[in-house]
């Protein structure tokens, strides 16, 4: 882990591949979804599943995502029934880097992981994870570990 990274998030390989596939399939629009798993006592997170969400932004779907709160609540309740917590959100950046925009930061929630997938021309992908602890903190990159 480099000095620029803050914490880590481990993602099950199947969930990671599903996130990449969702990103490619949504191109040239942003996709979004919930990251499900658990928070560890050491501050790291484990993601064992993901739940795709509908990007309800019809005006700027190519560079913004909006989540229906009702859909998110329904999926969160279902996850809890299965013993999972919402540990973050993922979304794609079509033809843009996998780093958060100011829009992403303004809408972010402390302690969640935000996996952002750069999806170039709907084919090539690169994912990074970001988080922050306090409401006024900037995003910092988390180590993203893919687990077999």
C-alpha cells in the first residue's frame, strides 16, 4: 500500500467482475449500485456482493448518476435480511478517470467506500476505491484488493 492510500477494501472476485460488467453494459451512461458486505474492526471493509441500482438521471446519465431512495431502501432491507451491510456505492465514469468528481464528493457519505470504474469506450475498465471519515475531509484512495 502506498502512502497515498487510506485503509483497504476487499472485494470478492465475482462481485468485482459483476461491477465491471455492469459498467461496460451501461456505457455510454453511468451505472450505479450498492456494495454489500461488512465493516471490520480495523476499519477495513469486505464486499461479498453488489446490488445494481437504476440510474434515474435522465438528463445527464453520461456523467451523473441519481439513486431512487426507495429502491435503495428496499435493497438495503433485503441485504440486512441476508446478514449484509451496505458498505458503499459503486458507479462508472464513462471515458473519464476512476477518481471522484466534486459532484461525487458533495454527495458522498462518511465511512462508505466508493468504487469508481473508468470505462473507456465501453471496453477497457479500471477501478479504484475512495473513502473519507469526516464530513469536511476530501476523498482518499483505499487499497482495492480482489479476493478469489
